[in-house]
């Protein structure tokens, strides 16, 4: 075995032992079926590590920073997101496996495990928040479209940052309660989800967007600059959320991001025009 191949395998070792520790830590944080699944994946990762170790005769330490990073992601965005994001990096590893298969036959066995077994186990993980992604999408999408448009309209109709912020906040909170109530009634007529939890996820998603979008109007005196920052916040929120959904549901990021951004910005432009016309023809002065 040449030095280049050994370096590649040692990198595999580090990755396997690091992921082993990540899965073991996560398994201790959950109970029941999820704990069993995570422990099983951790055992697979350790077995892979030992296979590589028998080839290189080298002990490799885990990447502590990577462990801390993915545990942090699991706490903030959920176990499924953290694991699927981590496993999405396996594509490059699979390409490297292909390069060393001829000289290291064991690579084929490990690659098969990575492709089939672990993905099957990951799909078995049950996480409550994922069953309410539809409710979160509803709350976020409605808040982004409605509030972006409303703030754009208020900005050019009222031309006063604090007044716009207060108007947007009142409108946003009222709309979030309305959306939560609608989601509650909608889910109550269907089976499978808890109506109260669906309403909470919808309402919280809406309220979070409201707070982020109206904040610039309370801290920035210029209403135009405040609008600019509100729009920047819209783009960031849409990107982060569509990235989350694309990782969890294993769907392409770009189409979702472009669609959601186009709808929000389109409504904002129309509302901007309405705000200008309202100020001009209704003679609003504040």
C-alpha cells in the first residue's frame, strides 16, 4: 500500500471514529427506538474504523470540533437535520472509496454499508418536529408573503419607521393568532397530527418571522434603510428554512429557495406600488 492510499484511509478512519462518537452522544440524549437506531449506527461506524485500523495499523483520534459542531446542530435544528447534513458529505467519501477499491477490497464492504444500511437506519429515526414541517412551512410562508408585502406598503404610505414597526407588529401578531387558529381547526378535521401542536408550530413560525422583520424599524431611523434590512432578513430566513427542508427531506435547495423568494418579493413589489399610490391619492401624512 502506497503512502497516498494510506493517507486516504487514515482520513476515513478519522471520519468513522468521529461519527461514532457523534452517534453515541446523540443516542444518550434520546430514548426508545431512536436511541437503539443511533447506537446501531454508532456500532457500524466503530466497526468501519476498526477495519481501516487493521489495514493502516494506526490509531486515529476523533475530530473534536466536528463532534461539538454536529451536537450543537442537533440541539438547535434536531437530530435528523444534523445527521442528514453530516451524511450528505459521504458522496465525496464514496468517490474516494472507488479510487482505492482495487488495492483495498474492504472498501467495497464499507461503501455498501454507508450506502444502504446507515441510510435505512437514519430513515427510521422518529422526530416529532419533522411531522409538523407542513405547519412550519405554512406559518413561515404566510408570514413572509403577508408581512413583507405589508411592510413594503406601510413604508411608502406612512414613511415613519416607528409607526411602520408598530403597525407591522400589530398586524403580524394578529395574523399569527389567526393562522394558528385556522391550522388548529384544519388539523382537527383530519387524523394523524395533534391539532394544538400543529397550531403552535404554525403560530410560532409566524411570530418569529414577525419579530425579525419589524425589528429594523425600531432600531433604524430611516424607513428606507429599515425596509432594506427587512428584505435582507427575508432572504436570509427563506434561505435558512429552505436549506433545512432540503436537507431533512433530501430535496434540491435551489428550486424551493427561488420559488419562495420570488413569491415574497413579488408581493412586496405589488405592495410597494400600492403604498406609493395610497400616499399620493389618499393624501396620507404622518
